[in-house]
C-alpha cells in the first residue's frame, strides 16, 4: 500500500502540474481526496491491517494527504490570482477616455412661462397661493359674484363632478379662498391648471393654465393696477412694449378691463402675429367687486383691491411663436427640446 500511496502522490503532482483552471484543479482534488477518491479508498481499507501496519500506513497516508492539500492550496491560489488579474484587466477603466454624455431633461415651455411670470410678480412683493383643481361651485362662481344665469355655469361650459363640485374653470377660486382665510393686506398670484368644455383645436383646449393675481389693501386704485401690469408687460416682453386698457365686463371686478400690449414682433406696425392691428390682448383685469370682498368679510369702506388673470398658453404661444396649442400637450420631445 505504501507503493500505492507513492503512486497516488506522483499522479497528483503530474495532474496538478497540467491543471490551469479552477475546474481542472477541483477535478484533481475530488479524484484524490473526495469521498470516492484514491487516497480515501486506501484509508478505508486500513481496517484489515494489523495495528503496527495500520500505524505505519496511517502516518504515510496522512503525510501524502498533507502534501496533496498543500499542492492544491498553492494551485488554487495561483488560479485565483490569474482569475483576479483577468477580471482587473476586463474591468479596467481608462479615466482619460471621454465619459458618456448625460442627457439632461428640459423644462416644458408652459413651466418656463409660469416661472417667468411668477418671477416678475414675486419681484414686486407678491407671494404664491395655491388651491385645489376640484373646486366647489360656491368658490368658483358664487363667491366671485357670478349670477345664477351666467353662461359659464352651464354643463356645456363646465365639467361637473357633482351638483356642487366641479373642475375649476379658472384660478380665480384661489382669490375667493384667500379672501376667506387671510386679512388685508393681501398680495398674491395663483398659477395653476383650469378646465373647460372646449373642443380641442389650434387655439382651444379643455385643459389649460392661468395665473391669477390679487391685491387688497387701503388706497388701492385703478392707477396701481395699470402701473403694476404695465411694469409686468415690460419685464416679460421688453422695455419698449406699450400697454393699452380697454373697457370690458367680468362679474368679479368693477370696473373691468382687458389689457393689450404692443406687438413685440413688429413693434406695433402690424404683422401676422397681431393680425395687422399692432396690439395683442394678453389678460383681463379690474378693481375687485365689493361683493367679492364681502365674501371674506372685508370692510369695503376701508379696503379696495384689483385682480387680473392671464392665460399661460396664450402668452407662451405669442412669446415663442407657437401656432398650435396642442403642441404643448403632445409631449413630442422634438418640440420640447427647442426650449433648452
């Protein structure tokens, strides 16, 4: 059996010298030291030997086992080093190579326009007020002095959820909410989404955005309104822009007006954008009606105020030369990427 041990040891050395990969080394280990390995078989057959022979053969078998295990450990370590070096080479990063360009998102033109409008008014001391898009009929119509027979209350114009709950048709309900919870002085703007029953086309959409403005304080006059909105127009469209106010009617303001700006494309000489008139309508405004102030229990003998509202899409279309409102909602990145 000692000769057999020497033969096994020699065979292990020869096979390990040829093994170059982890699976090949593991195959040698199983063949020599596994449950059915050659050395294991010898150790199992020692039971038939005499005590002296068993002791002598046991020492020789353990010595052979230790030598094989040492060779296996060295071979495994060498193979692991080869695998590690190959992995390092494969995963090596050349820091001098140009990196992969990161694709940054682009702000939507509606977001850009709302931010620009908000920035102008915030520079004048206005704060941002928000309200829910699902609104009560009271806040959307009654609190804003809209008569019961006003056309905007019809089911053909407004999205009704229940008899007393609607999708707000403008951001003016935020005005009513602010008056009910805040005491003068009040100076807020409220950008947000609105909803009306419109058939989508190049200039109409059932969902759109508005920016409502409200100021209430002692001594507020129409001159303050005109000065504020004239400054806003110059900040947004350029210092050379002129403004013009035309009488109009809104149930929540009295007197009411619509404001035009001189065409920022042609300077007022007449072009396709202003349809040859030299002027472009951009917003409605007026002095807050006393009935609206009373909703907030505000003393109309002491306080006055003005309000205004503008369509964000209309301003964005004019400013960026967009001729179809539907482009804002189609999420075509070829369109949106132009606003980087």
